[in-house]
């Protein structure tokens, strides 16, 4: 074993003092605080450090280094000689960068492969070598970023569970889908009243279904999670799913199993899925038009050569667009977008089909009746797409913070009333609602086909109305009585329309001038019941039970899109649970607390 070297006071001329670490004496640089090994206690090695790392200071007198050593002694130093304050900041920066990586849904390796080199180059260029050395200490390796994301995810989940338990009610939306590695993933989102008296939505659970995806399998996972974290089923106000038999089956569906846990919970079928199902109804002539339109698009888009040829035609004709859009059945807006693009490029499509001698499709696109039906489909699906966007909750910025069941009820009731208006207008040969069709109907060369198209349009509108009434029977009446009316506007509902035990509280609220003025000053019902009506706990509790409910599974659809981006072909073995929580959560992680619980380490 090599003998331990001792420090000599003359070594200060090289900028080094002695520090005791692990019962041995080591040299510490008074400039950069670097601690070398005991073996480095040689004048030649100390001088080499000074001239290599700090060449501009190599000619300074010992008095200069003595002054630096006094400043160093005043700093808070650990046994390694590093600054605790700097390390804590470095660790905090590591957490924040890892959070940004998760939010951007990027691979964990991007930290050491791209972000850190960029930081080092930029800091060295702008702030100099010393600042670069500080940035160098930020740990951003693949394993480190993964560990940081895991800790942030755990902290977010911990905060979320506390918020759910403190909320008087919570609601769930649930859906399952298969990811890129053929794993069936279950997504569960929760809606609850936060501590600041606002209703929030967060990812509660993402877990793989190992075998089947029956309602019992889903229920087992959710129930085990609830038991593990002591979440009470009694507080569940509503449960929203898609229309799959595993979810809404009357015997073993998930909704039925949830009812067994809490019979008062309201189970609902996603309004967007119902709207999409109701929109599928089309008369035979319009179905033919839609199918032929899809064939035209596929004939061009399914071949790379045809796509290039069609793009060249569009460029030669100075068209607004250069390509058609595919129709994808599972994408809600796809049909309308595809038809609108096809109609706007019908002249270019005609040229392409003529060049390629696709006679059957060319006959369709040149047929006046087909063109009129296509124009009507463009218009009607534009209206349907507009409704779909209005029902997307968190995806609709206009409904941010107010995506409750009453908002969606109003949108659907309004759409059913619009259909009645369209029917009455079309019966009088007024096509002002369908501008694309109107531009064709007003053209004399289409006059012979107007009567037949007129009948097909009316037939479709009547079928559309019947389908919406069938899928949304609760919106046929003008207004719901009782509790729902009270939640919508507590100041105009009649007292005898609500239960006896809340009638007196309702009278007090109706005579509270301050609350009435606040309600009438354009405050939405969520803000009113969450923040203003706190002094009326009975009424507020009833209102919150409805306001926290989900009407759609749109957040699950968004979640699956994020999962597809995070767990892609290149990362198909990734357990994306922690990344998904950090990427989708709006809860701020307590990074300062996480930093204090850890021991700062140098970059690796």
C-alpha cells in the first residue's frame, strides 16, 4: 500500500490548500474548488493543474492564492470540497430538464446527446469557460433522466391522490386501446374539485391489460388501485366510457360493475362517440357518392407515383392545394375534411382520371347528380365536424374550465333544433344553410337533377334527426326539471320543483343579492358553484356532483395519441406509465422537495 502523502504550506503558491477527506489529506484548488487525490500531492502535479486549468493565473503571487483560500473557507463545503449551493441548483436543473423532456415526449437520451452539448456550447460562447464548467456538472444521462422522471411522476401522483381524497366528489373516464407493441393499455382519467375550488382533470391510471380486456379485467385493475391508495368508491359521481360491450354491457360490462360499487354513480356513454354513430346514417344515393369519393382518393393517394403526378397537375393548374386527404374511419373529422378537399380539387381530379383513363371513376366525377350529392356531403359534414369540435371538451379552448355536461347538452339540443330549421328551409327550396350545394343548385345546367337531390337531402335530414333523437333521448325536452334546472340557474327555478330538504336553502340563495349579481355578471356555472356558493353547502354539494362528471372520453383519446408518440417503434419496450403522467399532468412537481431528499452527484 502506497504511503500517505502530506501537505506542505508552500503548495499555496500553486493555488492549493489541504482538505481532510476519508481520513486522508487531499489538495483542493482555491480557484475551482476541485479536490484531487492524495497521490496528487506532488509539486509537479499541482503546478500542472494550475497551468492547464487556470493558465491565466499561473503567474500570480502566493498572496493572491492566500486571499482565494480565505474566501473558500467561508463557503459551505462538503467532504468532497464541492459547493452545496451549486450542487442543489445543478440537481434542480437536472429535474427541470427531465420534466421538459417528458413534456415534449422525447427519448430520454436526448438529454446527453443533444441538450447538454447545446447548453455547453452556448454557455461557453456567451458566458465563458467557468460557466461551462458549472453546466458540465448537470447530470443528464439516459438513466438519470429516467430516474428523475420516475421521481417527478411519483410526486405528481402523490399530490393527485391527496386532491382526490379532499374532493367531495370525483368522476372517471375510461378507455382501452392497443399500442405499437400489441399491448392492451388501459387509460383512466379523473375529474375532481381542486384545493383552489376549481374543477381539474388529470391522468389517474395507465396500466397494461395482460390478457383479455373484459369489463371484469378493467374493473379488477381499477379496484386494486383504489384499495392500494384508499380511494373511496362512495365519492364517485360519474363514470364515462365508449360504447363497447366490455364497457356498457348490461351483465358484465364495466359500467354495471361500477354500479355494484356505487349504485348512485351515473354511467354515461361518451357524447362524441354517440354523435359519430348518429352521423353515420346516409341514404343509398349518398352512400354511393361517399364510397366513390373514397375510391377516387385511394386511387391517387395509395400510389406514390400517382401522388406525384397529381401534385404536378395541381401545380400546373395553380391550385390552392397540392394533395388529397385520406379518409380514416376512426378519426372523427376525417370524412368531412376528405370530402371538402376532394370537392375543391375536383377539376384536378378530372384531369388526372382522364390521363390515367380510369373510366368508371371519371364518369362519376363528371356526373352532375354525383357532383350535387358530393356538394351536399361537404356541407353537412362541415356542420357535423363543427359540432364534434364543440364536444371535445379539453380540446376546445373556448370550453376550457367549463367542459361540463350542461354545456354539451346545450350544444346537442341546439344541433337538433338546427336540423329542424334545415328541414323547413329545404322544403321551401332554400339551401342557404348548404352554401356549396346552393352554388350548384343556382346553376341552370344542374336544373334537371335538383328535384331528385332535393328529395335525397330531405330524406337524409329526417334520418339524421331521428338518429340524434335515438342516441340522445334526454335532449328531446325543452328543459330538464328539478335539480338540473337549479344547477343551471338557481334564481329562476321554482322552489317546489326541488326536494324538501333543500327548499329553504334555495330560498336563501335566491334572496342573496350578492350571489345573484355575481351569477348574472356572466360567471359560468362552474365558477359560481365552486367558488361563490360555498356558504350554501347542501346546494353546492348537489351541483358539484353533476359538474365533476365527464360527458366524453376525449381525454382518453388525447392520451392514446400521446402514448403513440412516446411509445413508438423505436421505443416499443418502454414502460410509458411515468412518462405519460409527467407529460399530461398539469400538477406542478415539488422539485425543491425532491432535491432536498437526494444527495447531489457530479455529472456522469
